[in-house]
């Protein structure tokens, strides 16, 4: 599966501490192997992110992606409260 990253996702990712970047990378590898692995809690979004899906990175950190013809594109990563306010 081809995975692409929106510039906004990259900008947010750069702000993370090394430990959080490691966790994010770990979850993206799991996603690449099995997008619906239980620990990702992959689910459909509504309203502001209608048509997108979300996976859990940590208890509070989420990554939002959209499905494209050639794979998926991660568009945002942030805390639950920042994403859905």
C-alpha cells in the first residue's frame, strides 16, 4: 500500500519529541501491514473530516487519513481535542 503525507501532517510530526515520533512510526508500520489492526482503532469520521478515517497513535494522539486511488494520504496528526474542536 502506498502511503503519502500531506504537508500539514509533516509539519505537525516535526514538532513531536523523539519518543512520540517513534510511537507514530511504529503505528504507521502496523497500519501498512494491517490497516484494521485492533490497536489502531481505525474508524470513520464525520462532520469536519467527513470522508476520512482516523487511527490511534497513543491514548490521545490521532492520525487522520483519506483513501485515494493509489493508496492513502495522512492529512493530519494531533491530539483528539485539537483535531475535533
